[in-house]
């Protein structure tokens, strides 16, 4: 007797055609959209893929009387859902006249990362994506009693056990799917608030950090869809004495990684402090609910940095101080930040901007 999974698991390896899932960011700047098309054969570069279009009036990105938005393929990843030679395609979005639409933040980031000064400095990023898993019908954290609360924070961070770690099957499935897709995912861990987890992408160079994080977010959305739970990137999903969710951004340049790089790091941090308000305004919606000066954050209106200080805006690691070179961590970005904005803005401020 034929069942649905038999068809889902059909082996198409004998077919020359592949399925390409085109993925883009919707009008809110955080919602992901996708649709699939058949391609005549395997591809090795996004440049081999055709442009496509979609109805922007249905995603909050165009008016109904002129609704066509153009998709341009920018990065490809092996598809962990369909497997074989099928691919996921990260796209950005353009008006028919060729100009990036307002929600396309990748195009502006690409200009910064294609600057020769930036290219020569090889900016590396490590993005720590925190997120919360919610029960589908009540939008309450996974594992929490409906309408109630678990025990206070303490045993959940990197915790093990049925009373401390909820959603590990989703997290491990995501980890392996990202590795299959060729995403430079470097680890996972349970977070301080129960039902909250983190994965890390990097080190990735330049624009690829944003491409990889968006693809990892898409894969996580698909896995939670299958599992029947809801993914939340809200920076403070539960008010009260609970940690929020951020996307701490680790950063270094070639000069910072060389001998004497600590002095360059300190100069870069000074420049970030001078543009604190500008960065905060671009670091995610609702971040003021998270950056309170409590729960391992600095106050949103105050810029400070310190060695091994998780209550600072910028944290420098002990090893970086000791070795005199390395990287630093910008702890201000919210979990719902756009990595194209944050990574390119840090690069621009530290390498291209003159106070």
C-alpha cells in the first residue's frame, strides 16, 4: 500500500533535473519566504541560475498595481530536505528597473564588503544565534506548563535532562541539516532561559556570514514546521526575570589577528562607541526590552567594553588580551537582527569610517 512518505522519499537520482528552492526575505525584514522551481541540470554557482519573480504585494514589498519583484540568486547550498543534487538558493530582491527594493539589505552590504580595503582585511564573523521554541497553539515556551512557569534560571544553560532541556531533537536535527547544507555551523548549546537555544555560524568571511545565517534560519524554520513547534526570534519573548535572546557578533580583521592587533581592536571599539546610537537603531526590533543592564546585557543607552565582561556592550576575551591579538564580541545585536546590516555596519565603522 502506497503511503505519502513513499512519494516524499522517491529517489530522483536518475533524473537530470533538480529542484531549486528560491529563498528570500519578506517585507518585515525578518520573515522568510520561498518557492521551488525545476532546473534542467545541476549547477555549481548561483550565476548559472535564472532570475525569477514573485508577487510583492503579498509579502508587503510592492503595490498591487505593480507587484512584480525580481529575485536574483546569490548563494547556493545543498538541500537537506530533498537531498540529492537539489539546492537551496539565497536570493535578494529588486524592482523591475534593477534597483534593490527597500527591504533588500544584502545589496548595500555587498558594496561595503567589495571595497578593496575591506577585502584586504578579510573580516571574519562568528554569529551566535539565540532563539526560543514555542508550543504551537499557545505560543508559550516549549516545556513550560501552559499559563505557568518552570523553576527559576540556573539549571538550564547547557543543561541535560528531561526537566532541563526541551527541544533537543529539533536542535540536533537542525545542527546536522546545516552541516549537510555546507553551512559553517560551529556549535549548539542550550541557553539560560528554558526552551531557548543557540547555534553559532562561523568563522565566515564578509557577505557569506549573512548568507549562511539566513540559510540556517530558513532550515530551522522548516524543521520546526515539521516538528509542529514555533520558532521565535523575539529578543525578549517572556517578560520578567528571564534572559532575552541576542545574536552576539564576533568580529576580527587580518590586522586584529596579527601581532599587535589588540591596539587595533581597542581603536575599533572606540569607533563603535562613537556610533553607538546609530548601531543600536539598526540592531533589531524590540531590543530595548532586552538591553536593560540586567541578564548579561549592557543598558541600551550606555556603551562600555571590558575583558571577559558579559554585561558590557563589547566583550574582549581573556585570550585576546593575553596574546595581544584576536577578536572581540559585539553583544548588542538582538536575535532578530539582519546579519547583512550588522556585519557590514561593523565593517564600515571599524575600517571605512573616519570620526
